């Protein structure tokens, strides 16, 4: 199982709205994530500067991303989410995140 | 089990040294972390700006931190690590980290 850390930059003006949306993610979106191998998935926010950190466990990040990219529910969700992020350069949040380097692990 | 995300700022000049130290953490330090309840613990680095993102699972972060704070091995390890971090304001890295807000979770 891969342990993945990633990072995104939220717009400060809409932090509260982003958080509210994530307290009620569409059930079909949650089912799609589970079905494509996204497990033990957390998003963490630093409200001081809008940094968003993601942590997810999956057997293959590439397969998990490709699995979601083929689903219409994800296309709709990411289109709505893209308004909350800075500098995605035209990509959706789930394609434009910065994957981080795992430098330590203790089971 | 709590899912904890936290953040620290590394000095850019010594990133490689910090990473090298974490490929060979003292065995006694690893044992101490396990004994005080630090599990599934990852550190992730963003080399573009030295942001360090920590993820750990524990039944109580307060108990896990207090458990380590009482151990001499931790005092020695944190004293060596403190040189690699920015703006800890005199605190050790494991006391000075910024805990992040978990805004989403999917098991």
C-alpha cells in the first residue's frame, strides 16, 4: 500500500465554503473514491495561508487517479471544486496537486 | 484513533541533511515512538519551499506527545533536529508543530 501526501493551495476568500462542501460530499462521489481505491483519505487545512494537505493510502496512485478521471461524477465534482483553488493552470484539483516526497515512515 | 496532520518549516539550506537523518533514525527513537503510541507515521517534504507535512495516527495526540517528552532519547533527538527547522521560537520540533484541521475523511 502506498502512503501518499499531496498539497494544494486554496483561495483564502472561500475557505469556509470549501470546508462546508467537504462536510457533505456527494454520496456518489464517496462511493466512486472507495471503488477506485482511495482509502484512509484525509484532507487537512492550514487556515493561516490556505495550504491544503492530502493524505491517502492506495495500491497505485496512478490507477486511483485514472479510475476517478473516467467517472462523470468526478468530472462534475472537480469542476465545482476548481473554483476554490489557486494556480491549477487549467487542470482539475485531482490532476493538479503536488505530490510530496515521503522522507520517513514508521508503521 | 485520531488522524493527525501537522506542519513544520525546514531550512532550505539543510534539506538534504534532514532527509538523510530520517533514512536512519536511531532505533531507540523508533522504539520510543512506537511505545508511546505513534503509528502509521509519515513525514512528507515539499522541496520547493521546505514545507514538511506530518501524518500520524494515535489514540491521543496529547498522550503521545507527553509520552515522548518524558524520554531522554527524545530530548537528544529533538535537540539535533531543531537545527533544521525555521521559527520554532525556542521549542523543540515535536512541541512547535502546527496541528492542522481535518476537513475531510473517508475510511
